[in-house]
C-alpha cells in the first residue's frame, strides 16, 4: 500500500497544527460556530444530534494493521468504545469532544491517516473495489490509479470549493463492486481490442433526493491522460454547476439539464486545451506509485480447496469468501452485521482483533467495503479454518454476505441531525426477524439498504429492497422500494406505494420475500424475479 513521503507527512502535520489553533480559538470564544463550521468541516468534524462526529479517510478502503490498530485505539480512548464503518469506505466516530479532535488527528498522522476532504464541497475520499489487487476478474489493480487521483485532488486549489461534494470511484473489472455508476465520476479500467489498458469515464451518477445513473461520456482515455481528463470533467462542472441552490448543485443535475452529449463535448474541448498546456503529471509518478502496490510474497504452488466438513465453517466459506487470482488463496469478508447488530459498527476490541488477523493472515492488510464490512484480501485457503475459528470466537463470523441480513444502514435519527427516521433499530428488527424465521439462506442474494432521510447515505435507491425513512406529520414512516441495484446492471428502486410504520415495514419485507419464494424460477435472485414479474404482484400482496 502507499506510504507517505516527506511532503505527504508535512502536509498532514501542518493541517493538524492549523486545526489545533482553530479549535483553541473556538473554545476560547474567539470564533463563533458559524465562523468555525467551515473550518471543522474541512477536517471531517460534524456537529450531530448529541456530540461531534469525526469522519476519518480510508483511501480506496485500504488499511494496514498498524492503521487499523490506531482506529481501535481512538475508539477506546476518545469515543465510547466503537467505530462505525461507512459506505464511503471510511470510519466515523459518533461521540467526539471538540477539545479532543486535534489530538485524534495528531495520533492519526503518526500512521499516515487524516480526515482531510471527508467533508465539504470538495473531492471526497476516492473509493475502489475492495477486492482490488486480489480479484481474479480484474484487468489491473485499480489502487495505483486511485492513489494518483487522491494525490491530484488533495488540496487542489481549483476544486476546494466546488458547487457541491464530489465522489469518484475506480474499478478494473466488468463486475462493479464499488457502485461505480452511482458516483459523480466512475472510472472503469479495461482493455481495448489491442490489449491496451485505458479508462472509461462515467459521469453524473448519484443518489440523494434526485437519484441518477451516470452516463458514459468517453469510452477510452489512455491511462497516461487519466488526470487530464478528470480535470477537464471537473472544470466544466465547476464552471456551470449551480451554486445558488444546493439541491441542484450536483454534477448529475448539470448533465440532466444540458444533456450528456453537450457536457461530453465541452469536456473534450477542455481536455484538448489541457493537453496543449501540458498539465498531465509525468507518467513516472504513476510508475513510482505503482511500486507501493506490488504483490505480497505469495506462497507458490498451493492447492485450491479446503476441508468443509464443519457445516458452520462451510456456510461461511460459501458465503463470505471470494475467488482470488492466486491458486491457494482467497479473499475473506468479515461481516459487521451480526444478527440484531448495528450495521457497520465494530467495537474497539474487534477492531484490534481484525488488525491482528490482517497482520497474521493477510500480509498486514485489510479493506473496508462500501457495504460496511471488512475484507482480508489475501488469505491462504489452508488457514481459513483457523481464521474462521478466531472470528467466530469474537462474534465476527456471521455468514451473511449479500444476503438479507447483510444490511447497509446509515446512523439515522439516533445520531444524525439531518435524519427524519431511525435506521438502526429497523435494521436490527429485520435482521432478527429473518434469523428467527430461518429463511435467510433460502432467500439467497438480496441486498437490503436503509436510509434515515432523503440524503440516501444508506444507498436505499440501490437496494434490491430499499427503505427510506421519512417524517409524516411528526411520526416516523418508512417507504419501501424494490428493484434497485448498484452493480454492473445498475438500476434505481421504485416506491411500492404508501409507507409503513416500523413494525409494518418489517412485516412488509417478509411478505415481499414470501412472494419472491413463491414466484421465483430456478436460479433466480430476488432482483431477477422482480424484474421478470414486475411491481404489481408485490403491490397486491402488500396493499391488497
């Protein structure tokens, strides 16, 4: 993984020193909250319902064991003993004292971490496939390109005050494991007919109150022109993006209003102008970065396969491991969704344990997924049972990846000042209901996502089943959506009809899955059956 050079460290240390002074002035009353707000947001610090929340950047979801240990230390020392892993592959702490924030950032800086650009109208944390560098189906490791984009976007003077926040994802396989087409810019590295690597750019995706799927604006960008084309995309957005209305400020609205073809033409013109100016970083910089992502010291000649005579272990292997490009290895996903648990939460002890397991089993590396789980990317198959036993003893061996119990949920009204409804208790009730009725394994792949407000931090638009919490005359109400997907077959869910109360929506989900089980054909996922039979049969069973 990437390691800081002197410039990186000086940049982060200077930011910590600046923020320490800003916090001191706020505590001394020399800055008002209105004056302090933009300063704290530039350092990932939000003021929530009950306390400050700190969001820490995890670039493209990659962490070393030392970094993971630091996250556990912060949870124990400065929070209430846990952290919350997010859909942006970051981690949040929900109970931060303002006076502690500079010390937290200082401690993070000792392990090459920070909270820069995790908030504000700037380019946010660059996300990527959590199986990057390990997946058998990728054409290249996308992380060097994500790191190049992180360096380009950090403190970029032209893009520090964009019309609205901006999110970029980079993948390198046909299978989209990063919700790439629901980003402001999605980049897919692929090969042309000549076998050369290049990038396809998708622009204008996003969720929130106006969900949209991105447009393919250019099929092929040479990799040594990646930054130039990205800069052209941002420049056109920065030029025309709405600053008078935050609800119409995202790039998806710009493409909707002027059309993808007009936008692409303007980007092409800006791209050519930048090429003429020679602003592309030297290709040698990409080659330098690439050396930090060299393969670990894989053991050669290992055989595939593992003894699965233990049924509980076999269920976990089948559900929570992913095909690796090296024989004898696998990528193992640690579910942070135990039955009745809070999706994405991990205790300090569990975080420390996962750090130890990363060092012991996965070449000192782990990943945060956009589905709020943790991946050990390089595990020898012959050691899987030993790993599973360690996870099982710590309550981290739930075998539910991509099933209905693997719920994505935002913090909701329990923490967030923007939320209209609670998401956490609902996720817990759904998880418990399907554990009790024993149907989770029978249902199979079904991605359920919950947002506590229209901002869609729980990605409800992209759930096979999505739930949106709204305020209806002072009471929490939950809209049910069906048919969303964040993969290569990206689609947006549609609202079934009138909403439900908390218990009612749990019942509605059970009725929905029962209809699926009655109607599915051989090999069909829930999403496949929904797309085949349409919305009406589900409306009938829900509303009569």
